[in-house]
């Protein structure tokens, strides 16, 4: 598959926004050019018409002849006036260009004509004057002529100022694009440099320390730092897990190795071999159990365990687990149970492991000849299973890590187990879309509460 050519984000932003500004500037120039020409033409026309409004007051008709008073102004504000008779023939005034005499009369219309090397505006204004002798009305035309360059200069100055202003705005826009794009890329470069540093140095403790005025970039930096926190935590957990696995497997391995060495050197009779094989078998069972629990945890995390759910009685499962728990008889622990007859959809095998680990955990940390309490009830759409013991309890720090693999508080290091039970319970309850909650106090005891949906079919859980 052909890959698109990669470009820097600054170039991407600059090129596209520059194109937008360029198009907008071109539109503004066209707009200014078009409407300024229209405005210039309108203003010139209005000015020339205004100049001729009262010219009739200085023109008289007597016996069919035209008389012009001395107050008549033939040139004012770049406008030259020529008086024509009713036939359009020249009577008084001065043409700025002789060729303008050939332009036919066009009453009330505003014309722009080219003559020689320049343009001229012409406006022919007719007047019907009453003859003071005969009382007849006679037509008199006042032709107003203005040189285009005389009028356009001041308007063109304004137009060019508008063009200049447009270019200045466009330049400021380009400058702002450069500033904004650079401010956008600085934190991105920071993220890249930090990621490169982490990749080369392997230092997961590094974080991006940069504040931007942009909410999206700030959110991206915070998300990146949260991701690094998570990665660092996972890496530390992986390191701890590797160390714990090595620690847990090293002891049985060392014992098996020691027994083999002992048999080689001191094994003389069947009793020696029988005793050593018993030790080796016990350590092999311990190793197999660790590996089995680790495999089960791994399958749960990867979703490789088949969700074989069925509608089964939860009370019966709890009672069967209690009957098969060896610590109950070994430590003479009394079980007080208050279990409602409730059935739920569940993976019976996995749920049995979870219940067994919770009950075994309660008995493990209880004193000999003590008791634990079990309670099963339903509220609305959830089923609750509670296990309460009166053992050593846990600190707040311990409660934060009880679901970590191989984690065991210092006070419990001498107890049996590998620190995998509660990790398994947590994953199994998650698979059933439930939750697990713990309440504990040092020297008082602990309460574990499982919360499971009461009305979920296997299809709904998948």
C-alpha cells in the first residue's frame, strides 16, 4: 500500500491557513476594486449633478436669444460647463478637448467617454426657460465636463490605502499563523523528545513538564503522563512479579536439589529414599500449584478461559466448599452461616475457586478455635456474599496491594500460600461482572464482600 508523504504539522497548518488568508485577501481586493469603482462613479456623478442644480438661475431667454449672467460659473471643482442651445449647438464655454464637440447630446444621462489620451465624464442637463418677452419656453442645455484623472486621483488614493491595509492584515495573519503553529509544535516536540529519551535511556520516571494555553494539548500532555504512570506501574509490577516468581520457585527447587544431593551422598536404605521422595513430592506439588494458579491467572487476563456459565445454586456451592476445607478441622474453626437459597448464572468451577480462596483466606489468618461468619443475601438486582473473620486484620497500606500477585503483608509471611489467591478471586469476580470489597482493621479482623449480578444469562455476560 502506498503511504502518503509525511509533513511537519507546522507546514500543514501554515500552508492551509496561508492559503485561506491568501484567498480571503484576494476576495477583499476584488471586493474593494469592484465597489470602489462603483462608489467613485456614483460620487462623481452626484458631484457633477450637484454643481448644475442652480445654473438655470443665471441663464435668461429674451426674444429667443440666450443671455448668460456674469454670475454664471463656467469652471468649478474640476467641472467645466458649456452652454448649448436647443439644437445642441455650442453657445458659450470652453471644451477641454476639441473632440468633445462631436459627442452627441444625451439629456439627463451620465457618460464616460475616451478622448485623446484621457477619459472624460459628461453630463447634459436640460432646462426649459421661459422667454421674458414672448413667454415661450425655450430649451437650454448645460453640458458639464470633468476630466476623469482630476476626479479619480483622490479616490484612487483611498483605494490604494485599502489595498495596503488588506496586505498588512494578510501579513499579520501569516505572522500569527507562524506563531500559533510554533506554539503548537513546541509541546509536541517536548512529547517526542521525552518519548525518545525514555526509549533510549529506559527511564520510565520521566514526565512532560510543560504548560500550554491550549486545552487540547494540555489534555494530551496529561494523558501522556497518566499513560507513563501506568506504564511505570506495570513495569514495576512486572519486575516485582518476576522477582516473586523466582523467590517462590527457588525454595522448592532448592529443597529438591538438596534432597537429591543428600541421597547421592548419604542414601543407604529404603527409608532414606522414602523420606526424601516424600519431601520432593511435597515440593513438586507446591511448584505445580504455583504454576497452575499462574496459568489460570494468565488465561483469565487474556480471556482464554471459556465462559461456561450455567444457572446454579450459590448456597449449595458455598456449603460444599466449606465441607471440603481442611483448615476448618485443622484449626478447629467454627463456621456460622446465614445463607439464603439463591441461584445465579455463573461459571461453577471458577466461582468455586473464588469462594474457596475467600473462605480459606479467612481461616488462614484466624486464630485456632476461633470462628468465621458467612452470609448470603439478595438486594434488588445483586447477590451479596460476605465472609467475616476475627483474625489479625490488615493495615490501609496492605489493603491497597491485596490483589497484587505474590503480595503478602509482613505479618503473614509465615502463613501457607503464595499470595495468588486474592488475585484469582479478583479476576474471577470481574469475569462475572461483579465487584469485591474489603473492610479490615488491624487486630480486629476483615470482611470480604462479593457483589454479583443476580439476573445475567451467559450470553449477557459474554
